[in-house]
C-alpha cells in the first residue's frame, strides 16, 4: 500500500511563527517594562517579614532544563520512531524526513503551550501585585522603622530604606510579583507535558518501568522546585499551589486539545493523493 502523502504549505509555517510571537512578545514586554499593581501592607503582617535567601533553583536553571530536556527527548523519540511512520512529507516540492515534520509539530505545540502558561502567569502577577514573604526584610519601609508604627494601619505610601537592595531594580520590582509562582507553573507545565508526551510517544519495550520512572522523576522535580519557593521564602504556599495548578491545567489542555498526541493522525496539514502529487511535482515552479 502506498505511503500517505502530506504537503506542508509554507504559509501555514509562517502563520505559526507569527502566532507564537504574538504570545511571546507580551512576555518580554512585561519583563522589561511591566509595572505591578501597587498593593499596600500592614507593618505587623508576619507573613511579610521572612528573611531573604537566594533561590535554590535559579531561573536560568529552570528554563534551560525545562525547555532543553523536552526538546532533546522529543528529538530523540521522533527520530527513533521514524521507521513506523509510513508517510511522505513534502514542503515546497522537496521531500523532507517525516520525523523532522513530526518534531516541528510537537516542539511547536510545546513552545506555544509554554508561552501561554508563562503569559497567563505574568498577567496574574502584574495584575494582583502580591507582596513576597521577604518584602519587609528587603524593603525596610520607612513607615515601619523604629517600632513607631501603629498596628493595623494599611500603608500604601512608603519608601524602601534598605541600602543593600533599594538600588537593585530587579529585586525591588520582583517584591510585588509573588502570586502565582512562576517557577511552579513553568516547572509543572514542562514536566507534566514531558510525562504526557512520553506516555503517548515512547514505544521502546526494553524496560517496562523506564518510561514511568522518567515520568515520575520529571513530575517530582517540578514538585521539588515548587517546594523550594516556599522554603526560600520567595512565595507564600498559596502562590505555589496556584502555580502548580495553573501549569498542570495548561499542560493538560495543550496536550489534549492543541497537540496531536491523542489523535491517530499526527498531521494537520493538507493531504493529497498520488496523482495530485505528480501534478505538484510537475509544476515545482508554482507555490505549494
């Protein structure tokens, strides 16, 4: 029986890139120029006086691991699965390896979901403006100094006096970005999607438990990352819980409704029969 024929239209690839950028650029905008809601506080709020600690899991480690691990595993899996894929894929009249096409689909959807998760997290952060548990320690607001403050007075106008941090624009900005936890949402999204992807696409029978061990370790690493955000006093427990739920929700929706992991057919592109392909190849000067 002849292989299935798939023709990738270049305009669809361009549209995919444009739409991914529509989600990605607002994330960069908020990171560079976003200003969080200016929430006030009580000087005797004990949830805001925890000490400042460096992150156990730095942001650069989180993003590199979450993205690189998925890309490497997806690339290896799609390459190893290539003999079972009985399709011929063409783009602009040129035949390309079917595993490259599959990789484009799975990584593109993964990246789109990651951008959706991150943008949702950032919108919530900047809209709510919840103060971090180490806010008073890092800021040392002038209205709370020398024990002269009045209990149960809500302060919205104040000046940070801590000489160690007040000139660090990044730390001072992040003081108001506690809810939800970005580490928690991103780590849960990447690791849960990783587990779902392995469940649907990993077919190696050399070990029954290998796939499930990788899935468990991936999700466990996300939970560990989330827990460190509480122990490092970067977030309140409710920030972390909501971050985990958000990441899990976006990963589940992305895998179930956006990706082709739950479909028998991995392609959303145009299909043609053998006669149509011959006509296309006979007119390679025309756009496909």
